[in-house]
């Protein structure tokens, strides 16, 4: 298959073409195959220095990017918000340019502000990869989610029904997945309380429902999202208990799902709130497969952006 990737930055899914997503997934498949070898290490990014600049907490994304870089033989530096000079008042731009001046080759950025990765891509010469910018986008999460869905249902997602259930309003994972799933031909339904799933999302070409049974019965894949308390400045439902009572996925409700439906969650999971523990650990759950795929997908993103940079020099 012809490579359709010429970019040096990965900032969001909205701007990607279907062919670019296919290119990332194909590359990720090759890397996933290579990772089956014990102690796999490829030398494609040898000598590269990748800065992981994380100004919000992270487990999966940060460690997956570090692991991906290591598997590609790149060196990494981690700079976390609370331990950087940003707490002394240094601006995002100044800090990023300091890192670039130390001959960093790429930067992975997570920040609470929407647009922060796009901004850095404008002020830096090196490739910038968005590891989550506020409630805007989390492109590598959507790429690993759709990679996982394709592994289960095949490359052609036309007609596949995916329900995203939970806090859509504050979710960058939901936004990136809506773009990715629609570009790949899937039908997307957003579900949850009206305060967290406003009808205006229909303008993105998705269905919206506030009825849990409707959201579950047709779905081939159900993607659960946690409540993003850290982005909410006011209460959007009476209590976590009430949310769980109305929208939490439990054993009884999971019986509405098709027998072959898969249960997904980007993590971190709040067990007993959006999903009961037994379901999170059930045979239908692909939550840990998503994590595994996150390494190969991020290897593909780092590799393709580094190659895109070389082509532009
Ligand atoms: N899914 C996700 O972004 O998880 P982390 O916040 O742990 O990186």
C-alpha cells in the first residue's frame, strides 16, 4: 500500500484523511508484528531525542510514548508540569523552545489547554505530537481505539455501530474518536445524560440518545468514558451514585449488547461508576488490548512524523 503520510506533526484527527489513518494503522500493524519478538528493538530512530512534556497527569499515554520511543531506539526525556519552570512563571513557548534548543528531535505534549499542541507546532521547528489538549483532541487514543476495533471487525468499518457512552462534553477522547470513526465509515451514537451529551453534537454527523437501552442494543462496540471532574467547573448530575444508577454499565444492562460486541474504555477506569468491575475484566472487554495496541500505534506515529520531518528538510 502506498504511504500517504507527509506530515511532521500529529495534532488531531480532524485534519487527517482516511488514507493517512490507514497509513498509521498499517505501520502500527508492522510494528506490532515486530514486537512479538522477545526484547524487540528496532533502530529506526536511533540517535533521536524525544521530549515527553506532560503538564497533566498520565499513565498510559506517557508510558506508551516512552516505550514506543525505546522500542525504536530513541532516547527520551520526561518533563512534567509540576517539576518544570512553568511553575515559576515561564511560558509554554519559552519552555518548549528551551527544550528544542537542547537539540531535541521531537516533542510529545499533553496540556490542559485546547490548541496547545497546534500552538507549539507553530513556534517550533521539530515535530510535535499531541498527547491530549484539554477537551479538544487525543489523536493517538482514537488511533489505537480504531486500530483495536479494526482488529476485531476487519478493516472496513462501513455500517459498524459504535456507541460512546459517558461524559462526551468534556472528553477529548470522544471528539477524536468521532472524527476517526466517521472517516473510517462507522456509525457513531453518543449516549449519556443530556447535560453531558448535548443534542448539538448531532451537527458532527452522529446520533445522540439519552436512553441507555437504545444506546446498547445495536452497538458492535461500546466505548465507555469516565466523568472528567478535572474539566468541570459545575455539577452536571446529582451524584456519582445517581450517574451509576442511570448510565453505569452493569451485568444486567450488558445483556442488551450483541453477544460479539466489544467493551472499550480509554482508561483510567473508575470501577463501579461508569462500568462494574466484573464487566471491565470480562471476556467482552478489550481494555488491556487497547493499552497493548497503544505502543505499536505510537511507534507508528513517532516513526511517520520523524520521516515527514526528514522529507521537509
Ligand atoms: N487514556 C489516557 O489518556 O490515559 P492516561 O491519562 O493515563 O494517559
